[in-house]
């Protein structure tokens, strides 16, 4: 994650100066301090849903208009600071 050294070089910290959110999960993300908020993606479930939709489509079933297959969840952690007014 290159953003952490960049923040440090600017004298900024999270969540005091900026809130940070990760997309997906990784072992190193779990060990950051403060803990990093994330959008956790269940890639197994996403792939499973895509396979079923593709199988239906190949069998002549029109795919539904899907915007959410339930494969992601919001995990709030301490890397989210309070909202402050713009400067």
C-alpha cells in the first residue's frame, strides 16, 4: 500500500487527517493500526454467482438485471475519522 508512506511524508495520519478504506481483504490489511475499514469481497461467492448466471445464459435464460450478488460487505473499523467541514 503506497498511500501510507505518502501520508507519512506529508505528515498526515489516519484517521486524524484522512479516512482510509480498502477494497477486498488481505492478511496485511488485517494487521494495520489503526485497523483499516474495508469493503470485503467474497470472490468465491462472486465467481459462483457468475458461473450460475453464465450457465443460465448459455441455456437460453435471459440474465436478470443484477447490481448486487451479495458478495461484498462493509467492515467499519477505526481508520474512519469524523467528517469535518471543508477548508
